[in-house]
C-alpha cells in the first residue's frame, strides 16, 4: 500500500487508552514533500547521522586519523605533480594552500554524494520494516559529512598558519558556500539514490562520475587557465561556484582565484542550478518513494 502522509495522534497513552490513530492519505503540491514529517522524526535523523559516523571508522586501525590522512596525502600528491612538476599557476598563493582550500569543500561534496546515492539500498532493513520519511536517509548522508569537514578545516587553518597566509573578512561567507555544497550534494544525490533502487549500476558508476567531476571543477587548477570567453560555462557546474567561492572567501584575491573581479556572477548561476536540481530531486524522490520497499 502506498504511504503518502503520516499524522500521529497527539494525546499521550495511558494504561487504558486506545492505541494512537494513524491516518494515511494522499498529498499533492508542496505538502507532498512532507518536510514537516522530517522535523517530527528529527530524533531518528540524529541517530542515523551518529550511526553513519561510528560505522565509517569502526574496526579501522587508524580510526578518525583517516579524516586527516586523506586530504593531507592528496594535497601532497597534487602539490608534487601539479604544483612542482607541471607548475600549475595558483596566483600569489602557495600551491599547497590553493589545493587544500579546493579539496576541502570538494571532498565534503564527493563523500556526501556517495553516501546519499547508496544509503537507501544500504538501509533496506529499515525501509522494509518500519515507516518514516525516507528523505531522512539522504539528509543523514549530508549531515554526517560535516564532522569530517570541521576536522579538515582545522588542518587548513594550521596550514595557513604555517605558510603565514591570513584569512580575509570574507571568511564570514564560508557557511554560504558550505550550504551550497550541501544543496548540490543533496540535489544530485536524491536523483541518484532513487535511481539506485531500480538500477544498481549507479553504485558502480559513482566512482567514475565523482572522479571526472573533480577534474571538471577548479579544485587543482585555477579558473584563470580557461580562456575568458569560456569561463561562464564553468558556472554550469555548481561546484565551480562552491570551490572558487570558498577560496575567495577564505583567501581573497577574487581575480586570481575565480578569474573575475568578484565571484558574484559565478556564485549566482551556481545557486540557481543547484536549487533547481534540488527541487526536481525532491519531487522525483517523493514520486518514487512509494515503490522503494517493494523493489529494494
């Protein structure tokens, strides 16, 4: 039976009271997204996030040190290959700072996208047994990655201190670029997670998609190496706005980092595309949600 909306009764149970009444009814329009139901199940969301964090590093020899090693080793490799050997320009910034500042938001996005795309199938034991807003599962994939991001940001701060690079006042806008990364990951992840229920090829396709996407995003190269007439095309990739905007807000020098006098145009187009993908993903996810338990 299709489950569209759940409305639990409010009165508390006593020893002699009847069980709560659950009304299942169809929904249309914005109410079909059941955002209110997600808030009602916020405690479940908290436990799913906590479970993701614990399971990620359970029975690993290094534990949470993996959070530190991955960006550090990746930055080291990129610095040797692209910064030393290929001499990729990084403006007035030391290349390790340039690369790390791009890798930090990118790795948060990539790891969140991977978790969202596969979490539904991995949570089949929950979906087939109890009802709860299925949107909670993709949301947990976005929120659990924030812990790794905070640890990585601490490493970036230490690296900036080592190279004596001072942050700019634009650092106050970093939460906006982090929010855009979350929206982008959730939007594309909703499409991929719903498709992954029907087509398990998505799980095998994800590593290739993420790798190609990274090279199409100015993570290890600056926007300035692209001819100026073609730079607006980069804004069609929402992560261009995230990575370039993150560098601009933290390190300044917008013209060297983004290839523009200000990242406003780049950021605005990235926001529009990310929001459009998110809205479409929400409605597609909800339209296919009723079949998850049958297929998964």
